[in-house]
C-alpha cells in the first residue's frame, strides 16, 4: 500500500487537533518530505491540522512556534481525542462542587479548602475563618 493510501485511512483530517509524538528521518516510509531541525521543537506539542498536502503530509499550525508551516507524516501524529477535554470538564465539575466547601478568611482574603491552603500564611491558625 502506498503512503497516500495509508494517510487517507489514518483518520486525521483538516481541523483536527493532533500531537506530534516523535521525529522521523527524511522520506521515511514513503513520506515525500524532509524533517527539518526546527520540527524537533514540535515533538510532544499539539497543533491544528491546516491542510492535507497528500504525500507531503499534513500541514500543521506551527507558524507561531517555528516561524514556518511544516508538514508532518501521518505516522508521527496522534489524534487528540475529545476524551481529554471530557476529562477536563469532569475535573472542573468536581472543583465547582468543592466551591461550596470553601472557607473565606477575612484576615487574608483568600478562600481555603477546609483542609488548608499553604498559599496563606495564617491557614489553620486564623481565628477569622468564615464559612460561605
């Protein structure tokens, strides 16, 4: 199977968010492009797919970071799934639930969880804790 056929079946499309997971050598596995040294800076980072450039790979929104738009082969990209944003939503909802347990300290003007907050110099000893 040719590179372009594999890329077309990889499931990545324009507008998707992807993570660059590794670097690769020039012209690897049928990819028709070279790996530039500045592309190393993109490994581990997330980008939006701007354009499917066929055998050249996927052009990512690397301009701000690398001063150029680079195209990456599909096999070094990992689709960032909605599961990650769902996980963030769950964490936020837990934090929102905890807000009802936050204590406001009139001495330091910080909100404290009942367990304490090391950002406040007087947590745990402050006589002015007030529950909301």
